[in-house]
């Protein structure tokens, strides 16, 4: 358990460092944590963390995951802040407040909750940092609505085009985003 805790902490720091390295100016740098989630696997074991970091202009999502099979995995923001095991279907569909098609390859634009694939290394862990589209105000409104938002990791990679799910397979990890 101590190894997992250390791994999660190092992944969190790596994700935060990646978020900071993507900024062009000081006003773009995330300077406030506005939310977080603890990810769990279907068996209840810890699977990592998700951090929402904000700047004056936008929001960045930093995820550190562990205990997941190596390879590419789709991950998304889902419409409901609920992660009932074992299948996490309580999280609903992808967060899509603008009623768009799924995936970055869609000519109609992607869901707000569509993220690039998460790469898990041979040791079963990985990190990713994503700048969310839109303004900080929009992101906070959509993420912290009345029924909340979940971060979900899928068994397979997202193909970036199959509507509405990206053909990413079963939901294998989930965490509910909480303010603060």
C-alpha cells in the first residue's frame, strides 16, 4: 500500500509538472486546485487521482492512474457524479453540454468530456494532463452542476470518432470530482 501511495503522489506531481510545462505565460499557469477525484477500480482498490487546476483563463485536468493494464485507454468526463461498482454505468454518458458528436475526429466537434487516450506503462501506471476547452467559468459550470461529474477510465482505447462512446469498451475505473 505504501508503494501505491508513493506512486500516486509521484504521478500527481508529474501531472502537475506537465500541466505547468504546457503554459505559455504566467497568466496561463494553473495556480489554484478547484477540484479532485479519487479513482477506484471495480473491485474497490485505488486506481489513482484526478486534479482540476485552474488559471485565470481555463481549467486543466491532471490524472495519475495505477493498477491498470498496460496500453492505451479511453478516458472521459461523464455526466453524473456517481461511481457505483462494478460497472460504473451510474456515471451516465460523456459530459456533452454543447450537444456535439463524439471524438476529436468528428467534423461537428467533440464532447466537452472527450479526452485523449491515457497511456498506461508496463508497470501499470500512467499520467496525462489535458487543458479543457472553453473558459474557466464554463468549465466550472459544467463540471460542478447539480448532479456532478465523474472521471472514467475505459478498458480499450478511444477511436476518437464512434458516437457516442468512442468504442472504448467497459468502464474499469471511476472517480467523482469534488470541489476544492
